[in-house]
């Protein structure tokens, strides 16, 4: 099946399918719904594929720089939190 044929069958512009196939465009929720309907899968399946693709691209482009960033230390985070005062109810007072 060609990109043009699929585009016609799911009622989207041909360039949308062509750009998705070339990696120049992301799958939108609307396109995911159409692909899911056509192929008998869920829209979530197509959105998950897009998300996996996006994460892999981000990892290859920015993974090292992000890993070098500092992390929040759990003990430090708890000690700096402000605790709200405990209010007594009328029955406790």
C-alpha cells in the first residue's frame, strides 16, 4: 500500500502520511485514531509508538547532557519541606 493510498483510506492529506514515514512529522491523536481504526488497533498503540520514537531521539540528542545534571536527593527534599501546622478541631480543643 502506498502512502497516498493509505491517506485516501483514512481521509488525511497525503503529505501527512509521507512526512510521518520520513520522520518529519509526529503522529497526532487524530492520526492515531484513524490509524487505529483502519488497522484494528488502538489509538494508544500509535501514540505509544510516537512516544517511544520521541524518547529515543531525545536520548540520542541530549542523553549525556541530561545525565550530567544534578539530581534531587530524597533526604534533602524532605528536610526542606515546610510542614503545615496541625489544626485542632472543636472536639479536640
